[in-house]
C-alpha cells in the first residue's frame, strides 16, 4: 500500500511474508528520486522509517490472516511527528483494526524514525481518511452515516465523536482540501450526486459548509489548486457515467502582491559625536 505525504514524498507499506503479520516494513520514497531515476528505476532506494524490533508487544500480530484490503494513510503533524494509519490484524481482539503508529525523527536508530505510540483504533473499515485540524488528529469514515474518531497521539487512545447534526446520508469519495485560501476542509459526495464540503467545528466534529448538486451520478472526483496570473484557481473534476463535470473557482478575497520600499534610517543629530 502507498500513501502520499505532502507533495514530495510517498510512504510505502510492504508485507514480506503474508503468513507472518509481524514481518512488515514501512519506507519513505522521495518523488524527486523518481524523476531522476534510470528507465528501470533500479537506482531508487527506500528510506526505512520503521524497525520491526521496535514493535509494541501488546498488539503483535498472530496466525490470523491479513485484512483483504489494506489502506494506508500518512500525515505530518504540526509538531513534526509522522502519523501512519493502516489496516492490521490484532492478536488481542482476534479481529481486524486500524493500526496507528506515531513516529519522530531519530539520529541514532537504524531507522530514521523512533516509535512514540503504537496502538489500535477498533474499527474494521478499509475506507478511512486520516486528517488533522489545528493540532488534533482524526479518522473520518465514509458510509451510510459519516463517522469520526479523535486520535490522542500522546496518550495512544481514540474517542468517538457524535455527528448527529449532519444529514443522515451516504458519504463517499472523501478527500482533504488544502490551498483554498482558508482552513482545510473535507470534501465528499453525498447520496451519489451532491458535492459537499465539511469544515471542522470543534467539539461538534464536522459541519456542512457548502453543497453543490451534480446533474449526474458521481463515481470519481479529484481537484487541483494553482496560480493563474495573479489569481488562485481551484479546479475540480467530477466523473460519472458518460459525463465529466469541471468546476472552476477563484478565491473571492485575492491578495495583491505589494512591494514595500523602506526609507533610509534617520539618525537624530544629537546622536552624532
């Protein structure tokens, strides 16, 4: 499994022996290396970020099988810690769960990161979104009812947030929107044909900030933000059936690039000897 980490790195989860749940590795790949590699990319090396010897004993894998679908999500928290979430089999419960590993940079270990926390969120879903708002980290789950878990990366615990104020609807195709001129939001498709944006609302979890009806079923959606002249443009493609809908938006509060000219420092005459 692979997850993007920002715009410059990929995190790779690999299982070497499917019968041994402890035999897995986590590595990091710089995208710049891919652009400069040979035709076979055999000169690209993966940076190890997780050593199996560091694994916490209380949630070691057992003889159970790996989950059929393994999703991986990665993000860098504001304190510089790397947070990973992926599907795993848990010996204690005998069921699948979402494993959360919190790592920080290391200069002494064989791996480039040391483990700070290694714990399990008791949810078997293979579709989830790992996201941070302000200094808090969350898992958000699509489905017939949007679900949200708050992750305490310091204590290694999870707490369920109640989202009763959101519409009882089916949510799918969740993604995090950044670079839109305001706080990060979660965008998804509601009931198969409505583009919805959700903003973080503190102890309430998430609230709907906007909705846009699409006149055809939606099977896939993606977006990109870029500069066009002096304007910041956000473009989203919505795909479904025989149709592709393109939505373009420009920031409503663009800021002009001002050039400041500082005057020469003035020294009072009485400062002179």
